[in-house]
């Protein structure tokens, strides 16, 4: 049985109070055991990060960038191995896992630009004989707590920039698919990263809370559900750390009367059902403006029925299992509850089994129409392959639905009308907006950023991480030989 160990101070550490099974979601078979950290192991990781902190912060930016460059090469060489590991532990298809590696590489690319991006500014003669400049310092020890749905990409939106900026980093991945984080730590060591600069600790809530509460930790990044995100943000802020915590989503896609319904249907199926709906940017609500709802539903019916569901490593699979039995049961319950609330099940494959994988955690593509706005299927993040289709009379009515929902991660519109698109861009209350794009996650050179109940904190991931992982120092200097006595606050 493969053992997933902690990675502390440059070596595997197989200690902890409890071993937790790591299960292949397609087969319900245990494929590994992960050791959960107790208080001693967590302290050991923080001690290692603290011991390495000063030397890494003083390492020249060019040297830090060289390590990130070398790590990128190793990650690219390990693409197939890491994709297979993600599929085995998470369940997503091999193609989707390979796509996650590609998006992770974009974030690593961003971090290689540290010498150009993590820099201050200088202004001369800000006063008589006075110059003012700013410099950016690393914040110190940083903690990243990442979710199961992107075991590689979320960590790569945090750690590489944190490291490039001169910080040390402790990564606590999801215990459901923990192997990828350890593999990344090994690659960083091969790339030349000094021991203790990157550490990986596995554990549940108690381990995360101990990391957050440690007074030596200066910054905490979190991605998960909104309830936990709010708790993490409050706890980290109370302990004096800077914090950014990203939560749930209910992404709406507005379909205008002039939209090509075949294109829309294709995009909706890909976005809502890809990765079994376990993406924070998946479209979970389609809002049809006007009278096109039934024609769109017919197209969705045929496409959703034809989606090929199977184990992620089976060739031709389009949708794999969800991550756990608990997730499977919750999604099925919400679909059943929505129908009881009055929703119409246009397609309901939620209880469909896969031949040969009857014990797997499969939930098939499901399309619900006429869902009451009070139903949990609309109000909550289902995080499964379930698409809710609503109807609105006007574009402003559709925008109002988005504005009134408590989440604000992403929102999209499909239209050929530039005025409608422009109006939507201005009025949609979401951090990431798409025009004829179903999953509007920007490239790494921009930021991943939600609004409303989807985020706690005021900085995003990727390019915005340079702000989060550095703190500015402002220096005012004068080198005149004589100044004289001045008891006032001299104007510039």
C-alpha cells in the first residue's frame, strides 16, 4: 500500500496520529494511506519554514527565478505522471487532469517573472533634496490550504509566487487527493529549492487551525466552501495574519435571443458537466432571456443524454466520478429535493451506474428546469454535474438574478449584440465575466477574483498574488551636507 507522507525540511516524514485511506473514486478501492499530522508534526513544519526564511528572503531574485524556471521544466517533464496521479486520487479524466497541469504551468510561468514584477519604485526630488522610494519585502511564512477539485492548479496559484517573492511556504492539500503536493515538493527540491522553504503537511481541520494560529505564520491563502472560507479568514485575521479565502460559487450564464443555441448548448454541457461539475467556475445556472428556453432544453437533453460517463482512465470518457461517496449522496439528494420542490427533470442521470464500476461514486449529467428560486438546488453550490435552467423576460431581469444571488465568482453572456454584452460587463456582479465564454477564468497574467460571498479578503490569486505575498517599505532620504534646525513640519 502506497504511503503519502508529509514533506518537511526537504525529506519525507511518515509520522502522525492517524492514517486515512486515499480512495479511487471510480472503484471505491483504497490506493494509498495518508498520515494525518498531529501537533508535533505541524510545529515541525513551521519550525522548518522559520529556519529557512531569512536565508531564502536574502537569496537574490535572479537565483530564486532560476529555481522556478528549473521547476517548470521538471513539471513539464512529469506531466503524464502527475495527470495519472490526479486521475487516480480525484477521479477526473486524464484529459482534464492534463489540462490542469497546463493551467498550473501558466501560474508557474508568472512566477518566473519575479525579478521584473516584485519590484518597487523611486521618485527623485519629492521635497527639497529629498528622494522617496519603495521596496517590496517578503511577508515571511505563508500557508496555503487547497481543495480537492484542483490538487495541482490551486497550489500552483499560490506557492510559486510566494516562493519567488522570497517567502517560505507550508502547503496543506486536501486529504482526499494528497499525493500531488508531495510530488511537487520533490520536484522543487530537484530544481534546487533549499530545504525548509517548501513544506507539505497533511491533516484535517485541527492541523489547518494550528497552522493558522501559529504566530509565526504571516499569510494564509484558502480555497474551499464559503462557510469554511469565512471561518478561515476570521481566524487568520484575528491571529494577525493577512488572509485571502475563496469560497463557493453559483455561476450564471445568460442566453440572449440572438445567441446560437447549438453553440450555447455545447458550451453549457462542457462547462456544467466537465470534471463532473466539480469546478468553482463551472456554469451551474443558465438563464434564457425570451422564448428560447424550450428549444435550448431540447438541445441540452440530447447532449446530456449522450455524455460518456466512465472511469477517468478509460479512453473516451467525458465525465468521471465525483470525489467521494458523501459528495455523491449529497448531489443525488439535492436533485431529488429540487424535483420535490417542483422542478422539472429534463434529464436525470444522477443515480445512473457505470457497468463494471458499480461501486464508484458516479453522478450522471442532470438538467433541471422550472426550479423555484427558493430551492436549495438554486441557492446552494451543488458542486456536481447538475445544470439549472431558468427563464427571464429581459436582460435586466437576468442580471437581477445574478445581483441577488449571494455568490459572485463568475458570470457569462452569450450574444451577438455588442450593446447587450457591454451592458452585461458593467452590471454583472461577479469577479470574472465572460462574453461568449462559458468559463471566464483569465490567464495567469490577470487575477482570479470573486465577489460577494465567494471571497473573503481583497486580493486575488495569480498576478494579484504579488501584492498578497509582499509588503511595501517606503524610504525617504536626504543627503544634504547641512540642513539646519527646523521645529516645524516643513512643506515640500
